[in-house]
């Protein structure tokens, strides 16, 4: 069965971690059989993903550098933690969406 959860190569659930580890929606590796996978029909999804990443990344990066140069490295550390805390639920929500709505295919 080809769907958004199970690997089309071995039929096992790729799980959330395979998606967290994937650098991109079309560069996923099956943790069971090492098959290289991609999601189909995710062009609009990718645009939203990049837009959100930029919206978080640019201000976070700017403040990060700003605090390093002004000697407030602990604020920079705090920003890194805040970005991770903000990103984690977004990543989970996106993974849930892909698993529920999109289809996996072999690359
Ligand atoms: Zn597999």
C-alpha cells in the first residue's frame, strides 16, 4: 500500500523520526530498508515550509548575531532554545499533515 506513512519499498511505517531527520520533503530515507523516498505533490507545501523557516530564521539569526557582538552570548543561547521550542511543534504538525494527506514514493 502506498500512502503517507508506510514505505513503498518495505511497507513499514517510516515514523516521525525519519521525517525529523530528513533535510527536505523529497529527501527522506526509510529507517527500515534505507530506501530513498519522497512525498508527491508537495510543491505548495514546500513554499509554505520555506516561508515559515525564513520568517523565523531571519529575525532569529539577526538577534543571534547582534547579541554575540554586544557581549550577550547568553541571550544568543536563549534565542537558539526559543527557535527550537517554536520549531518543534511546527515540525510535528507538518509531519502529521504529510503522513495524513500526502503519498510516499520511491525516489
Ligand atoms: Zn522501507
